[in-house]
């Protein structure tokens, strides 16, 4: 039995506006229903398409979502009185952090991200993911152009992590239990981070030990023959890119066909 992560959690559309909290790199913790205190709060809420801010000082110029690149969104904001253009990008937090060279200190000053700081931020992201959250990163960059087609987002300023809590479907555990009792092998496919996959696997009773998990980087290093050898005792495929999903599905289909015949 092959379970897509989307098969056991509530539809993404229903969760799109449900944010647990926003954690700024300067130490602020902010909730979407709180009153905004500064420009960073406004920028983040507008980037998340929060509609409730009235008379804010930022105007949205354009927006573009790239479904082929970790479902990232690029938004251009323009400051009405200060003549500033800001490119905001949101995607999974690790991807956004990868393209960021700066962050905020406790005084909201822009500073370079040191190796130690990057390590600590990564650990935070993985911890939040392991608690069943979709962890979104937000970074900003001063630009001259108002075009949302700006491709170069290197050297961005990583300003915040946004936590969105996934919700398991009510019958997810029951479904897994029924297949487990019928001696079916359950595999979870996902484009999410490995810690999140393990959290969901544990919730529905699927083994989630490291030996039973394959990430995109490991999968990429395997030939089809090597991958086929590991697939029947692998329960989780995590951090999958679209081509990874196609490849695993193709090999599983071939394996099932061979078993039938």
C-alpha cells in the first residue's frame, strides 16, 4: 500500500491560512491575529497574503508562485513614502535559508549569517518539522526592479520562520491499521522534510527508523537497480522532487506488475 502524504493530512487549501506562529530571527514571536508592531510584521503578513492590515505602508506590486521550485512565492512590495522596493520569497525554510546570507540580530540589525548561526537555525527548522509543522521561511531583498520575474535571490535576508500545523485526516490511523492487519506493506511518499514524514509515520503506526527512510539526495545517488533493492524495505521517501516521485512510482509499478505475474 502506497500512501501519499496528502492522502493522510487535511487538504492544503484548508490549511493555507492557518499559521501557528511566526518566529522572527531577532527573537520576536508573532501571531497573525496580533497587532503589528513594526515593518517586518507588516511585510511578513502581506507576504502570507494576510488581508486584515489596514492603512499599511507597503503596497503589493506583483506576485508569482513557482510550483516547480518547492512551491516558492516571490512578491514585490513597494514602500509608499520611502521609495523602497522589497522582493520577498517564501518556500520551505531550508531552501530559503540556503539562499540567504544575512539575518536579523536581537536589535533588528542586519548581520551576516555565520556558520554557527546557520547550524542553529537549521536545528530549529528540523525540530519544528519533527513536531509535525510545515516550516516556511521568509527572506527579503532590496531591489531596483518591480518585476516579479527576478530570479537571483542569493544574499537575501532571512527574517522569519512561519509554522503551519498539519492536521491528520480523522481516518488516517484507521486506514493504516487496517492495511497493517492485512499484512500490506505501507509506504509514505512525500515532498516534505524527513522529520515531518517521520512524525506522520509515527502518528499512523508506520515504522520510521532511519534505515527505512530514503531522502532525495540518497535517492539521486542510486541507480534504478540499487533503488529497486531497497524499495521493498523502505517505508518513507522524503524530500522528494517531482522527478523523484515519478521514478519511485515507476519502479513500484514495475515491481507490483512483476509480483502479479
